[in-house]
C-alpha cells in the first residue's frame, strides 16, 4: 500500500486508489506540509486536495515527458473537438 506522500509535484502518475477502482491519471500541482493539491483527469479535470497519508493501492507508472506530450495532444484535441460540437 502506498500513500500520496510518495508523489512529486509537477509529475503525472497513473494510479489506482483502491484495488477495485479504475486506473486514473493524476498530476500533483502543489505540495504543503500535510496535503497535496492534485488534478485528476477523466472526462473533465477535477481539482482535489489529498492528505499525504491518504492511501493509494498502486502507483502504476510515473509518466515521462514524452508520454505526457503524447497524452496532452490527444486530450487537448478531444477537448477542442468537444467545444466545436457545442456551437
């Protein structure tokens, strides 16, 4: 069992919070003495505070810069197409 305390600011991670939960992409955006401000990416971005002691079932992967760039290209393209559909 891991905790949010292991994660570094500015990094993107694929994690599972619980054994039965789906894989999610997160980015740690801010670090305080006791908490982390985390962006969770799914259909929409969700900004949440997590205690450093909050458990994580598994840290599957720390994404490297190239993987982040590839993901951002797809994520931003999908967001742009979604906005066009609204008009």
